[in-house]
C-alpha cells in the first residue's frame, strides 16, 4: 500500500505543539517586563507575558518618573553608568513621539545637605541654581534638562507595541512549578522575585505619591537625598505627581496619609505658595491674576520674561487707573497649552 499516514500525524502534532509553546515567557508587566517583551517580540520571537498585576496596576505606573541615578542605587557600580547612558539613548529616541509618554523636561534637582548634587553625565543644559532658585532650607542644586516619563501613558504605549508585534499578555500569578516546558523564561517580577526565585536578597523600598491637578506647572522639582522622606513634583500634562517617601523593607501597599505627610506637605508648600495667595485675594473679591513663567521661580531672571511682566503690569494699571481697554489676557487668560517653552 502506498499510503503512509505517519508523516501527516507528526506534522499535525508539531504544529499544535508550536502553537502551545512560546519561544519566551516573560514574567511581569511593569516597565522592565514590557520593554523586554517588546524587544523580543519585535525581533521575531513568539512571546507571552504572564503578570500578577497588569501594567496599569504595577509599581512602575506610579513612578515620577525621571531618568538618572536613583538615590541609594550603587551596585553593580561598574555597570550602572553604562545602563544609565544606554537608557538615555533609548529615551531620547522615544521623546520624538508624544504617544510614548517620554519627553525632555526642565527642572531643579536640589539638596538640603551640604554635599553638592552632581548631575549625571549626559544631563542637558546644566546650570547651578542661584539663591533665588532654591526653596527655603535648600543649600545647593542645579537646573537640568532630562527625560521624564508619564508612566501610565508609557506603559500603555509599550503594551500596544507588544500586542502589535504579536505578543500575548495574560493576567496570572506564576510559581516556578507552573513554568512547564517553555524554553526561555525572563524574570521581570520586580520585588516579586523574592518569593518566585526565591531570592531573600530582594527587599522592597516602599514609595508613595500623591497626584493632584496641575495648576500650570511645567518644570519638575526633585530633592536629592538618601533620607526616607523627600520632596518632589513632576508635572505630566494636567496632573502633577508629588512625592515622596522611601521606606525600606516595607511591603505595605496601603496608602498612608500620615507616613506621607512630611513629603506631601513640603511639596504642597512649594506648589501652593502662589495658589494660596491667589485664592486668598479672590476670596476678598480682589481683582487678581497669576503669572507663571517657565524656568522662573522667586524672581524673573530672563530679560524677555521681565519685559513681558512689565508690559502686563502696565496694561493692568492702564485699565484700572486710566480706563484703557481691557487686554485680552485679562478677560480670557492664557490657556496652559499655549504657554511658550523657556
Ligand atoms: C513612588 C516611586 C517613585 C519612583 N520614581 C522613579 C523615578 O523617578 N525614576 C526611576 O527610574 N524609577 C523610579 N521608581 C522605581 C521604578 O518605579 C521601579 O524601579 C520600576 O518600576 C520597577 O519596574 P519592574 O518592571 O522591575 O517592576 P514592577 O513595576 O514592580 O512590575 C513587576 C511585575 O511583575 C509581576 N509579578 C510579580 N511577581 C509575579 C509572579 N509570581 N507571577 C507573575 N507576575 C508577577 C507584577 O504583578 C508586575 O506586573 C519609583 C518607584 C516608586 C515606588
């Protein structure tokens, strides 16, 4: 008989097996898992992510987030600088596209401690803060321009890129028993690696942020310190991410208003000095306007800003004291999105 069914049977078994077994299983859907999975899927591999928390519920989504060297991140010393620089190259490429959530932003990095902060090599437009740039209690700092990342948007962008490359994302908590026959597993479980591996050397640092409506900020501020409480704020469009705390060895994910009060209060004080004055005057039924100039703090330093402010002040007095027509900005204001860059 010329009939030989064997090859057909084997061909069918092989194709079923290929559909069931991926080339790579990535564990975790934070920024590390998604980035890893995008790179592998776009290189042509069949990739599946399994994650106990989906991207918008991970630790990654709450980060500020600013490129640079995190406080206390010291090891492995010989590799960290190279990672920082290659991350800068990738973020620079992503910053061309607003959909990535990555952009270059200007802000201050400052310290209350007498040891001077030193911007990481690769930081753009570095300028040492003068006294007027530093909030009360701060002794040194720099104006810097660095990549900052709107994390909810960035994770959504990575997830879209991953699925567009054919990747599959599944919601599942995995233990080493569940790994089966997948040829390659990439562990991107963050602090979850402590239990999964298990690796007792992995310990958590609890962070906490408060998110408020953006009153018109464009620059970020971050305190450089190794202490467990610091002040920072990062504007991302219509919201500001304010921090922060860093509590070593705490697994607790419950928001803690008391534990956060120092950092939040300090961030709020920096943010709200202007808004409080504005609000008080409005309550007293005073005619009041707030000017917010990019890159300026207590006093206006740039000549263009000084001239702009002088003209508006003149228009204000001309209108109220001399009956001149009301300029358009007094009636309609200037929308936040029309604010010019520095
Ligand atoms: C308040 C705060 C501010 C920060 N600010 C900055 C900043 O400005 N700049 C900066 O660079 N970094 C910052 N960080 C640090 C940064 O957020 C983290 O280093 C980074 O997000 C870690 O990413 P990850 O993908 O490794 O982990 P995670 O985002 O924690 O993701 C881990 C993933 O693994 C999954 N997982 C865990 N265990 C298992 C399991 N057994 N099975 C399946 N899935 C599992 C989780 O569900 C999750 O999906 C900040 C962190 C915090 C908390």
